[in-house]
C-alpha cells in the first residue's frame, strides 16, 4: 500500500497533545503539511513533528495536490465550515466531534462531501476503545442468541471529573493572539435558527460534552437513526439533568452533571432480562487504558470482568482512519452517522423549550 500523505489544520490542545503525535506514529501515513493562522506557533509545532510544509490557512493546504487527506481539530464554531471546504476540495477528512452545531450545517457538510467525492470521519473515539468494542461484541452476541433475554434498559451516567490524568506531553505556546473563532456572525450562521441566543451556551456546552454519550448508546445498540427524545429535565442554564430517549425501542436514560473527582465518573450499563453489561470509561487522556467491562448473569449469580486489549481510543481511531482510506473500507463513525447525533441534540433542546412554554402557561 502507498503511504497516505496527511495535512493537519490547527495547533491547539487536541492537535498537539493528541492527534499530531498519533498521526506521527501511525503506520502507512506521513505528516507532510500544517495549516495554522499563527506563523510562529506553526513553525514551532512543525519543527517538533518534522512537518516540512506550512500554510497560512486551510484553503492553501487544501489546494496542495500532494496532500491526500486532512485532519483538523478546531473550536466548534468554525470546525464544520473548515471541514466542508476540505471535503469540497476533494480530500478525505477527519474532524473532532461534534460534526456540526445544527442539522442545517451538517447537511452543508454532507453536501460538500458529495460534491467533492470525498469522505469524512468524525472523531467519536469511544467507538474505538477496546473495552467498548468488547462490550459491543458481547451485546451483539446476547441479542443474537437470546440467551439473556431482551434488552430492557440502558443507563448512561456522565459526571466527568479529571479528564487529563496527569497529562504532561510537550505543548508549544507563543505570545501570538488566538484567532477569533467565536465571532458572533459565525455562531449565528451555524447554530439552529430556532434556538434563542440566550440558550446557545447551554446548547453548545451540552452538545460538546454529551454527544459522546448519545453516540456510544447508539453504537452499543446499533441503533442508527432510530432514536426519539421522550423527556428532558435540566437545571436552569445548566448541563446537569436527565434525558430519556427511545433508542430503537429501548428506553435509555442519560444522566449529566459534574462532580469534583480524581478520576473520570462515566459508565454505561445495558440491561437484559437476565443480566447486564456495564462499561466504566477511563479518563480521556489516560494513554493505553481501555474501558473496563463487567458482565453479570442473573441465573448463575455470576459477575465477572472481561479484559480487553490494552489500547488508547484516540490512537486507535487514527489508525482506523488511515486503514479505511488505504483499503476503501467504511468508517465506523462516518459523517452520515454523526449527523444523527446533531439531530438528536436539536430535538433535546426543542423538547426543553416545549417544557418551558408549558411551565410558563400553567
């Protein structure tokens, strides 16, 4: 197989701490270009990773015929627009979640993908965690054989904590002013047109954090677009609350909140008639540590832990991206599927606004 030549857009936290190091070690690819609006920072980061070409913006990088694919990690206000430009230029792309701020923006990205004849993979790294892969295999087995009865309930609990886990990898900084990604007109262009401006911080905060959780539930149940929002209850202006979903006929509850904790307080439990499968997520930046998996069988009163292979979800997602581009295989987290999550989050906040109208009228 020929070596995939990758360009990168952005030199922020996720670029320097996660994606650039992972691309640099991935087999079958080479980092050849970097686009960044801050020239001094770009030069420092390029020197650290041995990147020869530096471009002042993503459009210049996208026009480089020697670049076969582009990865990017930028703030949510601009990321989707940049991805659309890359795709329209005919280059395959990898971007962080969320794919978009609204279904309208997601459709523009999908249209750019169709126009460019390219593919977009969205960084739902939990789908590439060895523990989550193992849990999905066992869930599929139990559903296929019927040995544990039917799936009856899913509970996802995410109260966060210390996601960095003593992360101490090198990070380049300069005195150059940060780009103004959060311009009002940019947010206005990409947010849902029905969403009041005063709710935008709550909406974007919840979408940014908990899109992972909704996506993981859909992955475990192989639910695709078969998701409906049944109930929403949030603290005013907060991310803390409960959302009830119908996920392909199964009731699923998402509990969101925050707690001061030295680890990462997140787990997903899939209940069957005769037992359950429970997954405990590791701190996001804890390299090499997969999610833990517990399997409980009610008939035998047997609880045991399954031991997945060691591996870091962020590294494995990049390996998957490179592999799929080399072989033509489909992405596990393609843009078409990621757009479903954007729709679900719009539905969550529509339901929240509906609740508030009813409360005001009562």
